């Protein structure tokens, strides 16, 4: 990074320009105008002087600090003048560093990387993260006569053995016992997935079955956590004969698997099995996150082969046009992709390898470090507390591996080169594909606060399909927005029958509705199911016999 010519900044006890220059090797092509350094430096000195003057009058009512940041919400931060001053100086320095990051001039990706890196450093450097500077943790150590520190060290050693920071009490949950409990049977399996058919909960079901394709970077039971928040159970309750792909957690025997393998042996094989079991000529389909990308690719491959098996397509927080891919785009450039290709991809001299599930889990956690990392460092290790049981966070810690060639192809052709949106740009399973060739009506859902699939990126899919389309926007984030059962009466969602080119124009005339988007989806899906027929008495058929009870073996394999 280089500074643009300007008048020299005033002397300062902290040389912000020098601090940023030290990051120069990471910020090539970025500039930090010196006049902005001078202005921010002066504002910092003024605010620091004000804090010092307040400290001199500590104890007076007017000088009581206000610390709105929840990391410093404990009473000890306010009753200890030294701790309060430390927190206030930290917050001031954090604001100043982010102001400097915002002033960096350069291309959008460079500016985003600077801001992300600075925010990571700020969050890690919080005085709340260290025992010596956390008065709440110190008081607890005194009150417990050191027992909290002993317990915290035990938690740290346990997490080191697990390979991740515990976000919940993992001993409370067991897949198949109190998560992933909707009753069903595995009716087909290959090296890539098990197909689960769920037991009907109604006397009659829709003649046209439903197939879910969840993401392969997580385990499917995010859609079946508890009975009261299970998308799968809700769908079965609506009278849909429901099938779900449960992806295998890859081991070294699958290290060479490609994107084509995942398409051909994943959703295409699952579609064939569901149609053979039910006798249906077309089926309803749903893809969630990367599962939606995989499912859409598979349907485009089948369309190129002259097949249209999908009567409808639902996409939940899915990217097909990767132009707006959010914070994940900051990590991805040609050098990064080449590095992955040479270390775990098909170009690796030692042969393809696996992307470890722990690597993916760590990356996603550090997208929200205060909520998903440092919060638990403080509670688990400094205070010796056990995190409360939470099914969603248990699932979040149950990571999966990915085959290197498949992952590298996805990075290069989707995130880096954004070719899926362009008709004929990609050849998958021997076919040049075009998403516009998929004739099924499409229901597209995005979450308003999604940091993994920005809702504008999800909305961009509306331009790629030529048939009937509906877009619905839900409140909250990537997971909490999707897992929002109607019975809870929480949050809201937005609808708009018009689909303008720009997402912000859609939002400008959208209508907000209280509650869950599930009801809007159920209303849209109901007529897609066809006539009502008697529910099957047994899973599968003579050719596809039940192999084992749901949730099956594959989902229980740990990374």
C-alpha cells in the first residue's frame, strides 16, 4: 500500500500511517491518503484526551462510563475504573482503525480484504479475550478460589482434542436420538449419498413426490433438527411424499471425486431412484445453499439430454450467479484457487486430497468471530462455563470433508469465473448446460441478513430462469432465516409479484408479512403436488427395499 502525496500529518504518540505501511505486502494496489491519516489522527487524540479527563474525575456521576458493547456488559467493567478505561480506549482504537480501513483507496476486493483483516485483528485484540484484562473472569476466579480457571483449562484441553471450540454442550445431542428424528428409511445408497424416504404423517399424500438436496458441505439434518423446527417434518405434514439426499462424509477413498461425479452420482441418481420408487413422471425438487447449485446444475444437464424431470424447483439461499457472493469473495482469487488446485486438486503432484471439514468450519466461524469464536473462548476457557445445549450449534460443529477436485472446480468455475450464469459456458457430465433450459416453475428464497449468500445474490437467480418464478425474502440470516417454523410466530418475510432487474427495486415495492415464509412456500407448492392418493404403507418398492432406518449410517460419520 502506498500513501498519496499530501501535507504531512501532525506528530502522534501512535503513528497510524506507519502501522498501515507495515501491512504493505498484503495491500498491494491500495492507497491511504495522508490527509485522511492526519484528520483521523487528530480525532483520535481529541477523543483520547477526553477519556483521560473523564478518568481524572472518576467517581463522579457525570463521569460514569457507558459501555454499550455486550463484551463489556458485566458489572465489573463499570465498577473498576481501570477496566472501564481499558475498554473505552479499546473501543476508541477499534473505531479509529476501522476509519482508516474505510479510507483505503483501491479496488473493491482489496478494500474489502483490508476491512476484513482489520476487523479480525480488532476482534482478537479485545481486552475481554484475556484473563489478565477481563475483570469479570478475574472476579469469578477469586469467587471460586481458582476453580473456574481449572475448569476452563479442562475445557481448553478437551477442545484441543476435538479440534474446535465448543459452541454447545455436544454431549446432550445424538443424531437419530434427539436430532434428525423424523421417521423414515434409507431406500437407496451409492458411494456419494443415501436416499431417505420419510414415513407419511397423513392418510393421503400428493401423487407427485418431493426431493430435497441439502448442501454437501454440511449434514442434511439442518433441515430436521427437532420436530418443532424441522423443514422435513413440516413438508411431510403437508402431505408430500418426501425424499432427502443424505450426503456421504468423504474419506480418502473419495479424494479424487469431481464435480461431475457429484452431479451424476448425486441428484441425477436420486431423481432416477425417486421416480422409479413412486412411478411419478415428474417430481418436485428443493435445493438448499450449495445443494441448490448442485441441483440446478443437475437439472440443466438433464435438460441438455432432453429430460425435464422437475415439475417444480425450490431454491433456498442459493447462488447461481456469483457476482454478489458476499464476504466469501474476499478469500477467492486466481492465486488462492491455484494454490488449492496444487495442494488438494487434480493438479496436486502427490494426488488429489480432501478439504478437511475443520478448515471449512473455522472459515465460517471467523466470518462472525465475536459470536462464534471469542464469545466461547471467554465463556469456556476464561470463566470455566459450559455452553448451553443448542441443536443448531451442535449441527454447526458436525463438519464434513470435501473431495479436493470437486471443491477446486466449484471455486474456479463458480466463485472465480462465474460461468454457471452464462448459457453454454460450462460443460458438466459431457453436456453444455443452460439454466434457462429448465422449464419448471421456480420458488426462490433469500435471507435478508445472510452473510454467506447475500439476498441480492439469491435474487439474481430470477434472471436466469425463463419460466414462472416467485421470489420471497425472509428476515434474519443464512440458517436462522430458513429454519423459522410458523408455530413460533417469529420474524417476517416479504413478497412482491413483480420481478424487476434490481433487487433493491424489488424491495422498494415489496409487502412485509408477519411470521414464517414457510406458509407462502407451502401455498405455492401445494398445487404442484398433484392429486391426493393413499399414503404408501411401506417405504421403497420391490426394487428399492428399505436398507436401514433413518437417519442412516452416512450422516453419523464424523469428519
